[in-house]
């Protein structure tokens, strides 16, 4: 999984704790307070390869500076606290703060957990794989 | 026809709105949690998002609660919420080839590369009422999760991605080739559509259409009002990654996954530009898990390509596209409930005047006949 994917799909409590630890030790300034907005989703029709707009998705974004380094957080839906935490973590990783190893370890642990969850779901879905047999005389 | 505004009734209107809450809660049951709606009424939430044209599961669940389960009303609320939000980004084109599939079937081919995955479906159930749901409790839910998957054979692994079935037909030269339309991407939320309509506008309109009316129109074609006999080449349900470009980031940014349903419809063959007969296609894609809508969209996409000089309703793109939006059609249907006192009074005035003129004309005709033939009895006497 990509790092951004883990951050977006991982548990909020994990990122909240990390962001709180960083904010306790470093100067965090808001560049862009968490706000909802929309992203127009583009799709491409697989029949004629025509791009078109499928509809909009609600998203949330925030920007911060941690010790002068900018970071941004994004997520679908109205998730102001999550995107603020993700912005803090993004800035901390970009700035290579001393907490970087701790953050990367937390991301790796969350990735393993997410992969385990996904594998369980994939196994359940795979259990519905079917091959319909034609009946004789048909 | 002109419209005349009415005023007054503010208190009654406010009370009427409050009465909705009274009727929603007067049964005494615990208020439904929005999370419960979002997770356990997921197909209703998906329909609201698809028809409201905004992917926002929690807001859609709130709208459903607010609308007491009225799907169209909830879509209307979601569409109104959408109008309060700024659009800051356009996503990169979502690639359904990278879909994390939870369901994928083909009704056209028995053996498909990657296999047929039934996924979560009621297609093969008997639709008997499940009375055990009356007794569902945290304990039964726990027992279910302990049980599910325990007996599952691990021999079948899902591939990371599934090849498109129509690509197999395309490689054999059996499908019409995509037309390079050189069209700009049309946005129906920014410009009004005109006819003939660009394909991107058609697909956007269909993607936000109301499931019921789309199904009815597609059904009319399936039944014979048109000449389309569709085959379901492939139906997929799953999530696709959504990425945006952000000015502060060099690489596209992943912001989450969106659940979609995609249908590829194979239909009658036409002769292509070289005179070679080839199968034609229709495409359906919508937010959420909504198979009937995706199939209906694919069928309507194909019916609107009809070359028939005598088009049935489902083949007439103006007819289809102007009638599938649930918010527009419900809004217009519902507006008849609003006061039309003045317009109706003017109708009554015209009717009374017309009746009066008719009576006067009849009386005058009788008088003329009486004068011509004094012995004749007047009609109706």
C-alpha cells in the first residue's frame, strides 16, 4: 500500500496520538484550517474511452506548518480532525523531524493491520467465486 | 402562464415541519443512529448518493434519516447540500480496471478470465422474509462474525485486477471501435445540455439519474419498444481509488476510495464504417452499489445510439435525458401541491365564460330557428 493510502484509511486514533505528540514538542501553525469542499470525479467509459464526470465527492483538507515546514492532509467526507492530524504528520515527515522513525513505524504497523483486514475481506469475496455448469441437453 | 406569490402561514408551516419530527419519533423507539443507517442501509445510502450526485455517505445517511427513508427526498436534500460546497478539485480519471472488486459477473460468458465472483448478492435467494432479523442482537452479530469465513476454502485467491471482458471481444475484432469524438469534457452542472448531446454529457446525466425511471425506460426497450436486446457483458462492484493534483504536491494525492457499480452492455451488431458487422456496446457507471441502475444506464446508453428513423422513447436522447433526473421530476411533480389559486381561478373564469358564450350561442341559434319555423319545438324541451 502507498503511504498516503495507509494514512487515509488507517485508524484516526493512531494519527491523533502521533499528531498530539508532535504538536506537544514542535511549533504547529495553521496554513489552512480544515474545510470541506468537493472534488469532481472524472471517470472514463471503458466502451468508447470517453472521459466524463461521474459526480462530486465530499472531501476535507487542511494545511499546517510544523517548525516552518508545510504539510497537508486530505480525506473523503467531513473529517476535520483527521485531515489536521494528517497535515501535521505530513509536515513532520517532510521536515524529517526526530519523530520520523516513530511515525514510519506506526504507518507500517497500520499498513499490516489494514492488509490483514483487506485479506480477510478478499477471502470472503473469493469464497463466492463460481463456475456455473451447463445442464445436459441445454 | 404567470405565477402569483402567496404569503402568510409561517406559523402553520413551522408547525407542519415540527409535526414531521413528531410522527418520526412518536412510536417511542430509540432514535436511529446515523452510523446505523450508513452501515446497515447501505444500498439506500448508495442510491441517495448516486441520485444526489454527491459521494458523501454520512451526509446521505443523515438525509435519509431526515427524509424518513424517502429516497428521492433524501437525494434532494443531498443535492441541496452539494450546492453549499465549493468545488476545488477535479480528480484524475478513475480507472475501473484498478477496481478492488467485491462482485464481478458476466451473463454473456460462462468462463471469464479471473472468474465469476458472486460477491454480496440476493440474486439467488427466494426473497422470503427473514424473521430471524426480529431477534438480531449484539450477541447474534458476534456469533455471525465468529462463524463467517471459518469454512471458507483458501484455494481461490482474488487476482489484484480483472481483465475487461469486452477487451477480449475487441481483440477478436468483434466490437465496434471507439469513435474519436474530439469533444471537450462537458459538465452538465455548469452548462445546459442541447441536442444532439455530447457523449460525456449523456453519461454524466445518466450517472445522476433516478434508478426507477431509468429502469422503466430501459425495460420498455427490453420489452420491445425499440430493437435492443442487451447482454450483460460484465457487471462489477467495487472501490476505485480517487486521486487529485494539489499545487503543493509533485505527485497526485490519494484521498480515498469510492464505491461504484459498472456495467458493460453488449447489443446487436451494426455494420461499421467498413461495412463489417460488429457488436455494439453501452456503458453504465454510478456511485455506490446499485446494479439495476448501472445496467439500465448501460442499456439506455446503447438505446440512444439507435439509428432507427422511428425512435421509441428509450431511443430518443432528448426524451431520456430530460426525464431521468429524480430531483427535477419530483420537484415538478411536487410543485402541484403548492398554491395555484390564481391560475386555477383564471381557468375557472375562462371555463365559466366559455360556458356562458356557448349557452348564448345555443339560445341565439334556437331563436333563429323559432323565427324561421314558429311551430317547431326548441331542442331539449
